[in-house]
C-alpha cells in the first residue's frame, strides 16, 4: 500500500513535469518564432471542421504518427507547387503543425507568401496535442501512442506517449 506522503509526492512530480514541459515548449517558441503565423490552440483545433491540416514534419515522423486527416508536406522536402496544386482556395483555413511549432511557422510563412490568407500554426505542435491526450494515428489510420521525437533531448517535451527516435 502506498503511503499518503509518497502518493502526494508522485502527484506533485507528475504535475511538475507537465508544467516543465509546457514551460519548455513556450520558451522554445518564444526563442525561435516571430509569430508571423498566428497560433491556434489545441482546444480550438479540436472543435474545427472544414480545415486543411498540414504536417510539416518529415515522412518518418509522419509515418510514426500524425493527427487524423493531416497531409504530410514535410520540411526539408517541402514543395510549394505540390501544395498549391492540391489547395487551390487561397482563403481555405489551413493549420500547419510540426513537433512543437517551429518548422511549421517557416512553412506557414511560405504559404502566406504564396497568397494563402488563413494560415495558422498549431501551438505546441503534435507534442502538445499528444500531451493533452488527443489521439494520433498511423498510416493505416490505427490509433497509436507513438510519437517520433528525433532525440532523447527532444523526447523530454513529450509526457504522454511512447517516444520513438
């Protein structure tokens, strides 16, 4: 049987790690982003319909898991012409995301420069999406608990998934 002080410590530790993760993501976004593409919160995305969801991570990351309905456009292999061919409505609501929101801001800027008027960046990316218990899927649309994190260092930003790197 777990003693009350031990249980309280475990609960404290759990919330401390969660707070640290959110704080760390926030600090990284402040450091690397200019907010040239406005953020959309996880909660707001959860209620959206009729959007175009673009995953700006690499194929290996996308294949490990992604948000349902997302289209992989990549970062290193991003091809604007392929996107403009698929998304002809320049006023379509487009949400870009990556691991935490840094690469997706870069892709969002390219879309904005190409004339897309309604582009938003998912705050905290797929890491924060999963940290808040939202589902992610494999290529065959099976729900999974795996998230590709690149490295052990980046994996510290994920608190609620199996970390793959």
